[in-house]
C-alpha cells in the first residue's frame, strides 16, 4: 500500500472510530514522518554502497566543509554536525577504523585531540559528494522553484517552533 492510500485509510479509520476528534494533526505528523523515512531510505542506499551511514557521512561532511587544518575537537565536531546524538566517539572510532579520518594529539594538552579528514577521507567525500547532491536534487525534482522556496519557508517555521518548544522543556 502506498503512503497516500495508507494515510487515507488511517484518516477513514479515525473518522469511523472517533468522529468527534480532529485527527488531522496526527495525519500531518505521520505524513512528515513517512516522508522523512522515504527520503532517508534513498540516501541510506547510496551511503551503504560506500560503507557509510548517515551519521558517519555527516561527520565526514562536517570535517570537509568546516574544519580548520588541524581538525576539530570532538566536542566542536558534535556542535557542527547535522545529525545529533551522543555517539560521536563511536562515529569517530568507526571512521578511523575505515581509514577515513585521523586523530591528532593536541599540541599542548594531552587530554585533548583533534579529528581531521585524511587523504582517503577527503578523496571519498570529493568523489561521493556530487553523486549525493544529484540524488538529493532528484528526490526534490517534482517540486518547482516556488514550491521549493515555500517548502524551505514552512520547514524553517516548523523547525523554529519545535526548537523553541524543546528549549522550554529542557
């Protein structure tokens, strides 16, 4: 069953089971959740073909786009990654084991280290990035420029709202 048929079925089920409730917020969130899952599944297939997952790719991209020559400390890396999570040290260890990043000791503080892309990591990013961006563009190809602008605007509104709510609860 495709997503549209599934959502229609869920909506009809709620209308039968609880016609007194407005299930439209649930359906909108479900639609966004399924959309995110579909997008991520497409991206994951490409990354898996290169031995990566989304979190590892995000870390590689972060080092590629924003690390100074000496690299970034793990805490700074976490602040700059798009994929959040406490498992940064696991990601670093995995990418190091794959030979894509290097840990460099801090020159004056032995308790700290920098993480940076090595030649193999840089080569992988430079090879895979155009293909990754082409895939992302293809996933959004069905939307015209005005729709993409509106999608960006609405996504920003919703992200700002959710981040504000999250900040109030922490």
